[in-house]
C-alpha cells in the first residue's frame, strides 16, 4: 500500500507542472481582470496578450465586460470575441493594433472589436501569415497607415464582414502577397475617409467587394495596382462617393464593376490609367453615366462599358 501511495505521489509531482500549464479551449478577459489569473470566467485576465498564452490553438478568448484589452500578436489559430453590446477595444499608439503571424493552416477570427489608433497607431490589423483571417463586426479607425494591411508571403485569404474602417491615413484595406495568391472577400462593410485608397488590390490579389459603402477616399474608392496585371478587384451592389477617383487601374491590372453607384467624386468615375475597367449596368441605365466624367486613356488603358437588358 505504501508503495502504491508513493508512486501516486511521485506521479502528481511529475505531472503537476504539466497539468498547471494546460491551455484552456476558452478563456476570458475583463476590464477588472489580472493577467496573473488563469483566465477563467471567475478569474479572468486583463489583456488579450495575457490570455492568449493560456488559450489552446483553435480556442477562443471572450470579453466579459467593457475594457481596453491592449495590442496583441497572434501566432496560432484563435478567436478573439469582444461580445455584443459592449466596448471591447484595442487602443494603441505608435504600433500596430493586432498582428497576425500564424501558421499556414491557421484560421484567425476577430469579432466585435473596436481597434483605435488614436491618430498615431501604425496599422489597425497587420496580417503577415496564416491560412484565413476573418474580421467580423469590427470598427477600425485612427491609424497612420492602413486600417487592415494584408501583406502575405504565401497564399491565403481574408474575409471582412459587417465592419467599419474609417479615418486612416493610408488605405482602408490593402491586400497583397509576394507569393501565391491572396483572396479577399469584403461584404456589408463601410470604408470612409481614407487618406489614400478606400480599398486597394495589390500584387497577386483577388479582392471582391459586395454591398460596400466607400466614401471620401483621398486616392480612389477602389484601386487595382498589382504589378504586371496580377490583381483584380471586383465591385458589386456598392456605392463609391465623395472621393477623388471612383475606380482606378494601373500596371495592366483589372477592375470589374456592376450594379453600383459611383458619383459625386472630384476626379473621374473610371480611371483606367494602364489597366482595364469592365463596367456593367442593367436595364436602360448606362454604366458610363453619373455625376463624373467617364475617363478613358485610350492606348494606355481601357474602360469598357456593357449594358445588360
């Protein structure tokens, strides 16, 4: 009997550290939490960064109540959820809000967050690596570069849904990859008061905008700029208003637009500098009509208008 008890005690001693360091599939943060806590519901952590090391890959960190939960670097599959009906914020100065450096098969979900750069943060979300980034019901504003900056080194994807990206000095949303292809879907999202482009498809990107509201862009509402025709941006059922140019192509890239309103911009509706814009409309409307003068650079670029009955 003593021998059995001794073995049991020895097992507890040896396994104790492992048991204590086990990661939970769901953890919690609170405005009155403490990162020394285990991040349980009854003993929550204070910050996303404090909770992420205690959360298993593929797990979820939830906000219990309003609070500022700080910048965080994500290196694995995980969900950050700010909850509904409260303010779960990331407020940063002189740095990125959320950085994703995840694995090739990792999916990251950011939901119900307010990411505030207070006019001195760099990028709201910096997506460097991972399989898929999902931004759902988030408000991203006040950054000196881009609201969402997707600069991958391999193939990947991103989905931005029911969100607002506003008052950023660079682009609202920028996407590119140096290898492979990045696919970006943007749905029911507003991009407003961007110093440069509202949405920009960079190298090796396919960016699709559906039911978007893009307003007051300093450059273009939507731009396709990938080198040597490597980018395509498509826009459907959207509004692009009150900015400089509506749609721009360069470097032989492409924009496809249909069933959308492009109006009250100070530049041109279709700015095909060295690429091609395909514009479609239904019924008796013409895709070339609008407040803006339609721009066609002839040999340099082409704007093609097709009316569907």
